[in-house]
């Protein structure tokens, strides 16, 4: 399929207990809440009408379970490039708590002590994008908030720091594509309840 027509469906996993509390959830492998599972199931009727050339998921259970509940688990391949940002010392900590110690801190420019730098996450996002662009047809990616915000920035050829401009809720559908051969965003942060 020509790149002008390829669509990359980017799905952020459903809610978890920590996404509800605002805690940074990087490598802690939390399950979905029941509401998160219900949201993921809303993708099943939508995706039953699509044929994906490639389906990739983060190895973390909240993303993988979203993929399975969406009906794409059998076709999915685990891709460690899609794992969430390693928050290091900020794992399980809220943004408010971090700001109290480091006023002005922003993950997209400052990274995390003991965790990943923005550049390291950008390299992983670039690898996931390269893999998606080699697919002959449409692609589905199941992952997490911060890595996907970096991924959309890099899809558009922007710096990792531009991820700050792409808000992304849990349980959302996003579509990346092309406009006359130029990488573009077709849909961003669409709640699943509206796409079923």
C-alpha cells in the first residue's frame, strides 16, 4: 500500500487505578480497571471491519489486554519499543508531587532521574514508526500515554519535546496518516465511546 493511504491506528490502553489517581505508571505492570476493559471492548465492532497488516503492542498487560479485548490479540506482536517511559525515581509519583520538589519539571524536556531521557524515548518511538512504515497496509499500535505522545511528535518530524502539545486520555483512538505524502494526524484523542 502506498504511504499516502496507510493509516496507523494508535490506541492508548484503558484506565488503570494509577491513571485514575494521576500516578506515573511506567514499568509497573498494572491491570486495567473494569471500566478500562469495557472501553477496550468498544473497539471490537470497529476493528472487525478492518484488516491490519501489522498489529503491535507494548508488553505491559494494560496495553496487551486492551489489544486482546479489541479483538486483535491473535495477530498482535509484542514490541518493546512501545513500552511506557521509564520514570525511574518518579514511578508511582504524581505530577503535583514532582512539581513540589522540581518546579517547572516537564517530562518531555527533563526526563526522569534514574529513568529514561527524552532522547532515549525518542529513539524507541522512531524505531516503532520505522517498523509501522514498512508495513504494506494499515497498522494498529497499542501502548501508553507518554510514549504515544512522543510517537505522534516524531511521526510529524517534530522534536520529542513537542509531545507536550498532544494531550492523550486513557482509552482513546488516534489515527496517523498522510496528507499528499506528508505525515499527518487524522484523528487524535477520540474517546472510544464515540467511535463504536
